């Protein structure tokens, strides 16, 4: 499982303040704690800043995080100018979060991805919004993946995000998401699947239980990347266990290694 650490996001008040005040130590501390917890990439997002300030802030954020840890980043913004600023100073091969079927954004983000050889989080979304129903979702997702492949993006550089909705308002959300992953997995060998976990539980109490159950169910269907808090040791333990149970961890070697390192609780 590819773990993308989600904690350096200015939607968190502490991070918003740190970015605005250029507080290097707070950002570096968050980066180090996620790296030590086993993250493979770190998502960096400062989208709460004003549009004009975001490019400079994201450039600063990328530099600070990569000074603190030797990890590639998932550069996360809805602002193509901010993405460009962050990518220009990134060391190594990044992931861009995100691209979608929305035509204007597609062209600008695709150009950046090709220039910087970046992976792409591809949102199952077009001008009509998040598709409703399994068939519509497969149609939108297939059109997006086909467009990326036709543009020369390798299939193993695409991380399809099915955009799971909250089960509080969409009771069928998880079942539709799992069906989408399974359908796309059958159509496109080598395609990755990524999900942010917190959306599924929005508006409900004790959200961590729903998030943890969702990730286990999604692993069975083919999820192989996740945007999460790496400091959630229960979630990490469940991921190791689920991957062992679905034969993505031959002879449970990663599970045993995690146990020996004290990562299973």
C-alpha cells in the first residue's frame, strides 16, 4: 500500500498559521513525524491562502518539507499556477493532486505532468460534477483514463480517485465506489487506485471506525494507495492485515516485519 501522508494541509488551523507565518519548525516537525510513521509520499496543500499568495506559499512549503525529509511529495492544489510553482522546486518524481475530466484544468495540469514526469491523481469528475450511479462513474472514469493514456501518460502513473461520498447522505456510496474500482481494475491493468478516507464518514460520529472499515473493504476491491494520517496506528495495522489476507503480502512478510518493528497494535 502506498501511504500518502495528509497532515500538511492548511485546512488544519495549525498548518494554515504555520504557512502564513513561515514557521519552518512546525512544518518540518509534521513532515518528520509522518516519515517516521511510514509514509511513502507527503501531500502538501496550502489552498486556504488567497489565490495570489498560494504559488509562493506552495513553493516555500515544498522546499521546507523536502529539507526536512527525504521523501517525494504529492503536490496538492486546485490552482495550476500554484502547482507549477511547487513542481519547479520539487526534488525527485512527484505526484500531482489532481487532474479531472474538466477540460480547462485537464489541459494545464496535463502539461505540467508531462514536463515534470509526475504521477497524477485522476479524480472521477467532469464538468457535470461527481457522477451518480455505477454506470455513469465507469463512463466518466474510463473517458478520463483513456484521455490520459492517449496523451502519453503511462497507466502506472495514474492514480484514479473514485471520490467516495459520505454514507450519511449517499447510503450506496461505498458499494458504488467498490464496484467502480473493480470495473476499472478489470479494464486497465496497472492502473492505481487512491482514496482519501475521511469523506466516507463526513457528518457522522466516531468517524475513525467508518474510515478504517472502508479502507479494509477497498483493499479487497483493489485500492493500492491511500491519502491518510500515517500516525493512525490502528489504520496502519488494519492495512497490513488486509493486504496479507488478500495475498498482496506473500507469506505475510510485511505483516511480520511490521510486528517486529512494533507497528501492529
